[in-house]
C-alpha cells in the first residue's frame, strides 16, 4: 500500500473542489476517535503496533484528514469574562456579563475523556428570557484574534498528504440552538418571543462579521461554516428563513478572496439540497446517504451536478463488525459508478470511524481503493 504515499493528494483534492478532473480518488476518513479509543483500550491491531494515526492513514491508502487547522482564537473584551474549570467529571464554563451571568455544564462519562470523546452537555447557559440579554453581551464582546502562524505550521505538517480544513462551526442562529439553548427550548422561544431570541442572534451575526474579515485574510482555502444540517432539525422553511441569507453573504465574501466554503452534511439532506445551491456553497463534508438516511448520493448528484463537491458517501455503519463486507463492497462499487469519472467527489465517512469500527472492514476498503482509485483504469 506504500505506493499511494507518492500521490500528491493535495493536488487531487484541489482539482476536485475546483471542478476539474482528478486522476485519483482521494479517500479522507475521520479516524481520530477510533484511534484514540483503540490506544486507550490497548486494542490496536498487531500490524499497527507503534504507528501514529498519520502512519495508519498511509497504511490504509488514505489522504490525511486535516481538520485541526486554526486561523483564530476567540477572546472576550472586558467587562465580559469567560471562566473555565473542572469539577470532577464536570466541565463548567461561566460567562460573567453586565447583563447577568451564564453557566454551561458538560459531563464526561466513564472512559470518555481518555478515549477522546467530548463531554456531554447537561446544562445549557440560556435558561430564562433575561439570559438572552447576557448572551447578546457575550457576542458583542467577542473578538477573533488571528493565528495565521499556527495555521501555516499545521499546513506545513500536512504537506501534500492532504488539505487543511478550518472548522468555524455553526452560523450564529444555529450556534444559539446547539450550544446556548438546546433545540427544544430555542425553537419554542423563537416561536413565543422571536424579538428576544433574534436580538441575541443578530448580536451573534454582527460579531461573526468580524470573523469574516479574519477568515478572508487568512492563508486557509477550505472553511467549514454551517454544520449538522438535517431536514428534521433544520427543516427547509426555517433554513430558508434563518440560514440562507447569512450563509449566502458569507460565501459571497469568501469567494471574493479565493476561499471554498464547506458545510457539514452529516444529516438527512432530503429537501435541503436545492437550498445549498441557493447559498452557493462549495463542498458537502461528511455527506450522509442511504442506508444511513433516506437521501442518496445519486439524488444529490442530480441536484448539485457540477456545482457542489460531495465529500463523504460511505456510512460508518457499513464498517461495523456486524455489517456484511459484501454489502460494503457493493456500496462502494455502486458509489463509484454514480460519481464516475470522479469530478466533485471525495470518498469520506459519515460521520467518522467509531470506536467499534471493524479493522477487517477498513482493510476491505483499503483493498478496494487499491483496485479502483485510478479513474483512468476501469
């Protein structure tokens, strides 16, 4: 498998996201959680003993999964203050503002921290109507400090083995739902008091415009902004109302500076496909498809054609020990036929290799790639 190390994977990825014809099919898998869990449990396959994650990616014929690039860090201007501390298994974040204090609590389950699993959010910061004013203060005093040197170091570390992706995360409206209120409370509050909810969101929008300037001036080319789209949790009517304008403006600004805008498409995109075109987005990261969700790669291809790059298409459920390897290989064969001759497609997992992912299944993917990655052959 060592022959794939001579392939310039960055070049292939750049060709694909620019809509040009690649020679080879890049496969980029999120393997970090699987790797950390196996290290923690001392259960790495014997043939991988002593290997780093990057070496395992090479062994499997994968391009580098370069998702840890940073172009800025967030700081808060006085009088807003952020405090972060541990209390046993709890991770507590407090925000002190002139309009009141907010507290966020997350908890590590047994073995989560050592396995690289994030703590579970158990207490959202926004609990009452008055907390929205405090949240708006948090946004108003948020600063995005460039860390371009850090990005450049990471970029050199990745080299030609992959292409760094900067994960900015959710847009402000979605960020409030996910991290500050929870979906249930947030959507109910939006219905009951849209003025209060959207005032805090608008403070977030204005803060993030300051981030746009940092992103546009950065050396990064791939910027992931917009995550966890799903027809149930982010239904099309609400997406049009609360996501479309912001993302369209962000994408337009980034395109003026030569950037590509990525969105995290790990939910059911049925009913949302056309909206991604309206927002002029470029790349669908971790694209989820049948049998994980109803939406298929063929459906997305029919709508997006040569406009949006699909980065995904392989549900991680097909890599579980109980999944027939024949079904995995049949899915890959069908996928290759659907996306032939390889424009606008990067093979990736939806969403990542889980701790239970089977090594035998990963080896089957490795062998399949060795036979089918060259678009000029077969």
